[in-house]
C-alpha cells in the first residue's frame, strides 16, 4: 500500500457559526492524483486550505509525512508551505514586475538552493511546458494559458511533496485548460502527488481518485485508475458515479 503523505482526522471548520466541514477524515496517498468534487459551497476549497495549512481548522489533526502539523507555529507552517507544498490557484498569482522565467527561478531559489541548478531546471520545465518562447515576457504580456503553465512550473520547481490546485483551469478556455491538465497529468505520471479541487468533470477525469464532498461530509470516493486520453468508459463511470452522489 502507498505511503500516506497527508492525513486529516476529524477536521471541522465553521464560518460565523455555520459548519462548513464536519469531522472529515481523509488520506492522501503518496503519488496519487486526488480530486475533490462537490457542489458549489460544499466546502472543497475550505478543505484544501485546511489540509495545506493555509487556514486553520477549528478542530482536527493533520499529519504530513507522519508528523503532526496541527499545532505548529505560523512561521514553521509558512516554511513548510514554502519548502514542501506547491500551489496553483484559479487566478494566476505571478509577480507582475518579474518575467515568467524570473517568477519560477525566484520561487526555486529558497534557502540552500543552488542557483545554477534552479536555472537549469527552470529551462527544462519551460521547454517541457512549451514556454521557452515567452520566458522573458512579463505576466501581463502573455496569454492566460501561458501564465497558468508558468504557475504550474513555479509550483513544481522545488520538487514539492504535494501540489495543491484549486480550480486551476477555472479561468481558462478549453484549449488552455487541456494544456494545463496535460501538465498536471505529466507531473503526476512522474510521481508527483497532486490534490485538486474542481467542479468540472472534464478536469476531474485526470484524477486517479475522486472524493465527493457534500454538506461538509465526504459522501463518496471513487477509484478511477490511471488517466488515458479519450477513455469513454472512464467518462461514463465518473458521470454515473457523480449522478449517484447527487451531482
Ligand atoms: N473566509 C470565509 N468567511 C466566511 N465564509 C466563508 C469563508 N470561506 C468560505 N466560506 C463559506 O464556506 C462555504 C464553503 O466555501 P468553499 O469555498 O469551501 O466552497 P467550495 O465547495 O469550494 O465552493 P465553490 O465550488 O463555489 O468554490 C461557503 O458557504 C462559503 O461562503
């Protein structure tokens, strides 16, 4: 059985006295591509933020690589997020005054990083992500798809333990969406653990495991196996399963 890289137990979260997450238990196996689905307002992003240490749950325990991260100081949590976690959001948060290439190398040059190695790895990522031609452009001068592909490069430059993606294609058209999804499938095939929130079935098909959140609870879980482009049966399985969840 795969190692559990991230574990949540009894996670609850309320906003203004309204329960959004209620006693959630969740395991993220190393190397998995887990997708959290559910209707709007089900608590998907709240769960992702709690698991990634971006927001604190009201109660519950979270373990990363076997160690509790629940009670750690904010400074240590910030270090953990910076060193071990990669993030991709719907809105592309690149530094507007830096080129795409600089955005990625700056993120990669954390403590103890070898600058020459970071530059070499960024060049490789840019080649793989079809970004070499726009590497010296500012974020404002590239397309949404190019910007989001650079954001994926930035998320993986430090070889994070987990990449957290919150609706990473929510602001993109279909062709740019597929470009970003192909990158996510690519990094997953290379062994990267990915945890993605989406409300889009087309995106969810990339996951090997789907969790359905409903009214603050995990209602169901589907094991989908590896993604194969154009697999009609996979689409049907997911679609039938989502319908059974009340999607
Ligand atoms: N910071 C906050 N303050 C108050 N309420 C919040 C906050 N963040 C989330 N909520 C509320 O918690 C509920 C769950 O929000 P969340 O963003 O986790 O849902 P979601 O499933 O990701 O929805 P969507 O698919 O629409 O993004 C919603 O009712 C939302 O309004």
